[in-house]
């Protein structure tokens, strides 16, 4: 008979017999479960934060959409001047019509293409040619909505105007007013949204309308953040970055500002 002996080792030493025996496993590091739990927590918080942000963004989009005017309404009061932002022929026509009906003394058409002359615009509105000869100013320097606000400020200050009627598309009006309020906080603005091109309530079954309005909503949010962080659009590095340079052109080709 073979005798079996058993040796005892110090309490802290590892039993080499067990190390090679059947069923032996290395004890799992206690740090792994804690690390996995922390990762799950972070991912869970990130998921819920993204979900809440998406819901808030969508609700904000709905508020933006249903705050847009669907129909044009005449201003309830008169103003010193009218500012029409280029981007649609209907805007210019409505602004000239307001001027013709005596809602203001002068009209500024801001953001005119440098290759478009006064006569060309006048020919598009033959019934109001006399207004172009006396009361319409053209701005060739503005490159975007930021530039429109800067040039409107110069024009309003030059003419000592206190109130203006703002003419632009309905979906573009919130961003325009945000820029104008930033550049001209003490000037009263009366919005005249042109609703001839887009019905904002049509967004949910018209992909083209949804794309235009959603893009404008994102631009409006960006403008809201920028205008709350900067002092003046002419000195804003962000405004220059967005515009790919200065928001207003330095040189004029068609004719001098404004006449």
C-alpha cells in the first residue's frame, strides 16, 4: 500500500498542489465589476441626456414652427422706415407696396446683388418707379443676415429713425429680428412676414418645407446663442467665421451705398 503524506505550508503561501489540480480557478479581480458598472452608468446617463435633448429640441422646433405667421397682415402702425431683405421677389414687391401706401418715409433694400442695378429693380415694379427716384435706398454691402443687421443700423442711424418695418419671409423673420435686436436694441421693429412662399404648418407632410424650416430653426438657435455671447456683430469673430470674412463687403461695384 502506498502511503499518502500531506505537507502544510505557511498560511500566506499558495498550495502548488491545488494550482495544478482539477477545478482550480484564478480568483477574479474585484476591479472589473466596478469598472463595468461605472461604464454602464456613464452610457445610461449619456443615453438619457441625449433622449432629453432630442425631446427638448423637437418641442422647441414645434414652438418655432407654430409661431410663424401663415398669412400676411398689414402693420397696425406707421414707421419711419422700411427694411426689406433680399432673397425673394415677393419681399421687395410687398415692401414697395407698403412704401407706396404711406407706411414709412423711406425704404432700404438690403443685400442687393452687386450686378443688379436700380433700373433693373425698378423695371420689376413699373407702377412705383417714382418711389425709386425719391425714397428707395439700395444696400450692396450686406453678405448675409448679420450684414443686413449691420447695414440697417447704419442706415437707421444716418436717417435718425426710431421705428422700422421689417419685411422678409415668415420662416426667416425670427432670425432676422434676433440679429436686428442685437445690432439695434433701442430701435422699434415692426415685423411684416411674407407668407407667400412657405406654409409652415405644411412641414409634416412636405419634406421640402420641413427641410427649409428645420434648417432655419437650427440657424435661429445658433444666432440666439451667438448674440447672447458677443457684444457687437461688426467685431464678432464668430460672425466673421460664419460669413467667411466680414459680414459686409468692403468695396462696392454696382453703386455706392445706398443711393
